């Protein structure tokens, strides 16, 4: 059964398990280069098989070389095929519902802050698009695979360079690859990023959306006027600041309804609503159904 872009496998009591970044023992932290069996083995070691939804606290880039791979990110299902690249941001709910068999893919795992400073800034500018599917044309795919193969080779050659030189080599190769992916996924429109106000607003919402849903509270915290935050959000996303907050709250509500067994009243409290009735009205207004009705769509 697959509904609403999700593959239900039962619900955890408190929601989707978080998966922290852990480097391979004996290797410097920063970048892990894995094949799918290696990723699956790591997942089992952590007690969270690939078939179970998890919430990585790191970036995951999957490059499919052969075969097919079913992948779900939040509420979107991706039937990945050869030539597809999927980039999942930290905090997204990631699941491989059919496991990894029959697919040849390279997986890059890295924490925020490992790519070069300029690349990290470029990633942050696009962080309001929390995951990207890229299917390059043949010439660009060939160029990306050359970069990927070079990265795989350098990552495996840990003993060939002094540690500092090794880290900079893989960091720079990863940065070039990510810059290519960012621009293939959606070239930036000059003057439409929302700038520093939107970046700070986005980060503040991620930290505080469980506590407040008011634009005025974020404006006071950041030292901007509500109007400035609204203009910045419109420039970045084409919607207002209040809509951005509500979208983030709604996403978390859906995650908890689908992936946890918490009652709607407990979910309401967890995401910052004073009364369950207010949460129910909010959810119905945004989705056209009650929280219980939405949950029933994905009942295992």
C-alpha cells in the first residue's frame, strides 16, 4: 500500500527516529562514500533498516548508476532510475520502502558545514527547497559521473596524502559536484533569494515553530519589521512570512500523524497550538480534512 507519497510500515510512539551523523571508525569526519549495501549495513547497525522511515541529521546524495530504487522523502515518492540524482536535506523523512536490492548507486553522506564555505552558502540559499531530484541530460550526466568517480577514488585513497591535504581534496571535489547539482536542480534567479533577512527567518522558524506561529515574534527576535520578513519571504518563495510558518507547522503535523502513534491532541501541543480544536481547524483549513482523516489515509 502506498498513499500520499508514503509507504506505511507502522508508527513509532514518538515519531520518526532521528539519525545522527557518525563517521566511519578510523576515518576523518566529513564525508562518507558508500554503495547501497554499505548504506544498508550502516542502517542496520543503527537499528533502523532502510525500509523504516528515518530523519537523517545530515545530507544524503544518491546517484543511481543502474537498476531501480524506490525512495520516499516526506510526502513525495521517487522511483529512481539510472541517471537520477536525489539530494535529501537534513531533517527530511527518508525511506527506501523496498530496500536496496537490484540497484547500483553511490551514496554521499556529509554533515552541514563540511563543503567549502562558498558552497555551504550556496546550499543555504537553496535550503527552502529541502530536497532535489536531478536527471541531467547525457553530456551533463557524463560530467557529473566523472566528478563522482574522482571523488570516490580520492575518498578511498586515505593513506596517499597527509590528512589535511586529503580532507581538502575530498572537500573540494564534493563542493564542485554540489555546485553542479544546485544549478542543474534550479538555476538561481538573481535578486530573488530573499537575502539575509530570509535566511535568518528560515533558521529562526526551524528553531521556534513549535513555540510560536506569529510573524511578529520572529521579527522582534531578529530585529526586522514583519513587513521586511514578508517581503524577503515573497522574494525567496513567492509566499508571505505567515504562509511560510504555517507550511512548516503543517509539514510537522503531517509527519507526526503519519509516522507516530501520538493522538492529535498531543501532536497539537507538540507543534505549538494551545487547544486541539484550534489545531484541528487549522489542519482542516489547509488540507480539507481533519487530522484523524488524514492519518486514516496512511493507516498500515
